[in-house]
């Protein structure tokens, strides 16, 4: 299981509909809004 870096919800990597790559790592999201927020400012969520 992965943790959505935006809202901190648990996300199953196998069934996640929303994911993105950043600096060679894959991040998984619970919803399109979290994915969009992360893609606009990834450093803010990876502190």
C-alpha cells in the first residue's frame, strides 16, 4: 500500500487510478484533485 502524499490516505498501488512519476519515483493518489495538486507543486508535498 502507498500513501497519497497530498491527503495521506492509503492507496492500493495495484488498483490506483491516479498516479504520476516524479524524480524517478511513482506516487499514487486517491483522487484526481490530489494528483493535480501534487503535479503543480511536488516539492511542497515531499517535505
